[in-house]
C-alpha cells in the first residue's frame, strides 16, 4: 500500500490511536453544545494540551480537532464561513504537537484529519444531495491537507451515501483514507447498515483502512469488527471503541470504563485482528496509557472467546436484534465525545 500509516503498522504490528475530544475538553471548560472546533482558534492551548496528553500516553496517531468541521455542522454555530480557517487551524495544531513531541522524545506520530458526518439526511428523507455533501467534504479535506495532515480519517458515519461522498472527496487529495462507521442500533448503524455491508462498500470505493468507532461499548465495538472481518477484507482494520458503557449521571453522560478495562479491550482488539486500536467517547490519556502498556508488554496471542466475554461482557446483551434495515433513520448521533 505504501503510505505512512501502513508502513508503521508493518513495522510495529499495530498502531495505537488517541481517545476522546469532547469529554476531555469538558473538564477544561468546554460547555455542552459549544463546538470544540472553535477552540482551535479561541483556546488553542487546550487543544495542544489534549494532543500532548495522548502523545505522551503513547498514541502513534492523533486526530485533528475537526470532527464537526463541515460547512453543514459549523452553520449550526454561525461559523460556516470559517470552515477553511478552522480546519487549517486544527491540522496545524496537531502537526505542531507531533513535531514538538518528536523533538522531546524522538518518537514519530501520525496526524489524521478527522471528518465527521454532516448531521444532515440524504434525499428523500432530508435535503442533502451527493453533490452538496461532496462539496462540503471536499472543502474540509482540502483545508486539512493544507494544514498538514498525513491521513484523512472519515469517522462516525451511519449511511453509505455519506461514506461515498466523503471517500470521493478524500480521494482527490491523494492522501491515505480511513473510513469508520458507528454500529449502535442492534448490530447496525442508525441508518440500518451492517458491518459487513459497510466493509464491502468502503473497500469498493477506495478506502485504505476501515473499521468501527464509537457505538455502545467495547464488546459491541469488537462485535462490529468481527462482522467486518467476516467479509475477508484485506485491509488494516480500525477499532476505536467507547470507554465502557455510557450512562446519564447527574444530568450528563459518564463512561464506566477504567484504564484496566480499556487495556483488556485493546488486547482483545488485537487478538481479533484489528491493526489500529484506540478509544472514542470518554477515553482519556490515562486510558490510552494503559492500553499502550498492555499492548507493549503482552505477547500476541490467540483469541480466547470466554475470557473476552468475562472481561468485556457479552455483546448486545439484552438487546433485541432486528435484522431489518432502516429502523432508526431519524436518530442521528451528534458528535464524537
């Protein structure tokens, strides 16, 4: 494949990505509903603080603070005219952080340009068209490339139409492309897509890395990865799961995952066959540090199914699985936290 991320995986055997953006910035004063993308220019020191935290914890790859950086998402905050500015700023902060970390530690890391969903529905359920989605993703992708990213990282998608538009836009830049979908509705995405169908679709459109992120918890995330593997995909797979199970406590979302749990999850992700392993919502640098330590000190091993269930719980326990597509078309996830 011949790109910086696949080269790292070939050399090391796996790659550790970073964790959450929103839940870590909430502890630094980010208010619920306020776009973290604006902090790339308003409070850049907080974004570099987060990047440095993950790099120090051992992340080989960090995502830019641009998950909600499409024109559509920024329009919700009257900032659509700042799309290029905010994405360039996010990329430059990540690049600066990686370079600073290298000067201190001598360890290289990769900058991935985060591209999240538009938050809009495609026709006929909404007004989004392929052309408008493509233009929006292309604008963001070009700005991220201008800011200095190594990889374009399409994440938390739920519809194949949006995956298609995002990959098409990313391909025009010539950079490697990662695409991940979120499977949080009884084994499927909110738009009814199965892991296997997503895998075939994304591969056919030219993604270099595919996988799953966010969702419910680590067990469900790994269930999705196995659904992708069932299609005999010959690409490095991404497992970027939430830090345990989300629950509302005292009016806000909290994640029950401990560093020990996330370390177990990282090992089982590697056992299953994932090559890029990270955390999503709720995952802090402390969790990533535990994951890195576990991966570095535990020899590669065969998957122990019973041990995985004992450590992470049974995937989709108590959930009625409905294999019909399209049951939750209007319930869209807001952003990666």
